[in-house]
């Protein structure tokens, strides 16, 4: 997904309607090739770690931040 005015590059690991893992990308083309690769690997790591099956956590909680560190 692209936005002409958007400056933030973000991606989100999700599952499609059939349960297949997917990654949504926003303003991906505004990132360097290196950052694009990191973003893809980071989101794939969330799928590998089973983070989508775990309960949602507050964004500032220790457990949430730990998930992000593991995905990095």
C-alpha cells in the first residue's frame, strides 16, 4: 500500500482469510533495499515465533517489547 504523503514505513504480519501468513507493507518503496529486507525478515519472524496466535499485549509492555526484540 502506498501513500503519496505518507512518510512512515511500516509493515504488519497477519493471516489471510484461509489462515495463510501474509505481510502488509505501507510505503515500502520509500525504504532502502536493506531496510526492506529487514522489514520482511522481521515480520516473517513474527509468523515463525507464533506471535499472531498469542494474546494481544499493550504496546509498551515488557512482553510486547520482548516479542519485537526477538523478531529483530
